[in-house]
C-alpha cells in the first residue's frame, strides 16, 4: 500500500502494467516498471510521513485516493489525443482536454460528461518521471480548495499521464499579461486581490501542515483559474518536503524559474519554507504592476522588474509609476501603499525577515477590506 508524502530522496536524474481502471494507492514498489525508473523515495515503508490532519479548508489524506487509468482509457477520453484536444504544451509534455463520466470517472466515449485536463509525458523529458511521481505523491494526498485536484494517473509501459480537474479560464499568466484588448479584458483590482488571496491560502496550507511542503516554483503560469476566477496552485513537480530534525532548510540542486527563485536558494542551494514567500512576492509585484518579472523587450533598466520596482515601491510618487495604469482609480491610496509594503516584505533578501504565508493572507484580507 502506498502512503502520502513519503520521504523524498535527494534530487537526482531519474533512470530512464497495464492496470484496469480502479481506485488504488500510488505505485509503491521501488525499482523500475517496464524500463521506467522510480526513485527510492517512491517506496512505501510503514505509516505515512504525514499524520492525518485537517484545517478549516483542507486536509491531508492518509493515503492517495486516485483513479488508475489504462492508456487506452485516456486515449479514448481524449479522442485519440487529437491535436484539436490540446490545451497547452509545457516542459513535462502536452495537456489535452478529455471527458469522463461525472459519476464513475470512467472515460466518456462521446463529448459529454465532465471535462478534465490530461497531461501526457513527453518521452524526451529528462525530469518527467520524477516530476510525475512528485505530482502523484503530493496532489494525491493534499486536498484544499486552492490546490488543483488530481483525479488519477496512468503508468503503463513508458506512458505516464496525469488526470486533473479542468480549470476553465486557464493560467493567471494568460490574463494578467494580456496585451491590447478592451478595458473589460483587464483583470480588475478586486479580481487580482481575490486571486492573490486564493493563491496565498494555498501556499499557507502547504506551509502550516505538520510536515511542511515547499512548493518551489510559484509563478503566474502555475496558478489556474476556474470559471468564477477561483485560483488554484498547480504543478507540484518540483515540490519538496520541508526541513526536519531541527534543520532550517533543505539542501537541493537549484531548480525553478528564473526571476522567481529566492536569492538564498540561487546562491547556496538552501531551500527554506520562506523561499516560497519570495516567489509569492514576485507574483504580487506582477499583479499590482501588470508586468512580467523578466522581459527583455522592456528598456534596459526595467528588464528585471524587481530591480526596477523595489526602490519605487518605498515612495508614494514612485508607487504610482509601478501600479498598473489599466486599473487606476479602482483602489485606495492606503490599499496600494499596504500592497507595496507587503511586496517589499516578501522580497526581503533575508528569508528570516519575510512574513509567513499565514501573515501574508492576513495582510491581504486587510487590503481587501479597504475602500
């Protein structure tokens, strides 16, 4: 039997059967399956590393409750992985739209039932196997309104797939950085704040569990939106269990996305829980400015958003230059000032001086209440 959130082995390159559709724990046998290497951290030994736990909004399951699909199941659900079913393409592979029966979660052979997103591993992906396993390990056990829901997976021969709930509005990145269009296409201040609070709650849940989870890749493209702009954190391929045994950090090789990774992580490979807070600060700055963290198409002094904006955020006149002109008049001066201060706090070079994500949520709620 598999358990939730087992200890993970140190980062390293992974070595690179048919199961009937059923609800079953994640693969728990160390070694390989038909040539696909599974990390030693995939082995099951004793009880879960995480005790059963719950918060007001989320919970940690004792073991995964995921549907196991055959490759033919998911081929059927996506109409043979047709090109017109593609939702997006990333480093892991291709994401397809698929249909499942809403009651049984079995593949629907007509375009009816529940729409899902099916991620199919690119066989050439070097990190694919490890990231697939990480997704199953974490999202199979973590349940929270602001974490995307993993419904099931496929591990068959060299085929690795993941099945998620479908998020109708796609990633935050596609909305916040949208160029042109009418004023109605621009995310309002209120919506930006709602999305930011949702994402902050998701991170706070990860950080406040008994065995903390460090997300490690917080960015706008990993925040997905449903039809009502409810935000959920997705893509746990780089997630790590937090420090234990009195340690303050986890030592690991440097991975993530340029522009979002915390300075202490880049410099030393030391990953702190509050390294995530830095990444959140970058996204918060993107939200209030409407600008990407890095953009080589901007003037030289503005290529790196953090370097350009941080000095300006400290002054009222400078703050006006940073705030997104498309949402001018939608917020009070006090709200903008407090948002700027929170951004600076999250971007503190010293991780010990950054707020916790629980504290971040509290400040964001204060900003939301301001008129």
